[in-house]
C-alpha cells in the first residue's frame, strides 16, 4: 500500500478550498463543473482540486476540520 499525503487548505475570506495532491507546479487548469477546478502538471496529472463556494459545495466535516487547523 502506498502512503499518499494530501491536505485541504481553506481561504475563509474567499470561501474557497484547495485539495493539494502534489507539490508539482500547475501547468494548466480546467473547470470540470461550476466552481470546481482541476489543476494539472505538465504531464497532465491532477495536482490540485480547487473548490470555489466551498461552504456550499463541501461537507461541513471538511470545512470544520480545515478551519480548526
């Protein structure tokens, strides 16, 4: 089994959250549905998932846990 570290970052003022999957630089982004953006590295791998309007789209358990950090 592989240990994968990913973490959420919340910008409460902007009501946005990011799930960072890799430290690789973002080469391009694609909005996959309204207010959900996938960021890709130069090899086309997803390195970050951005959620705008986070309080409306993410479960309270995620918002609460990230805000408490």
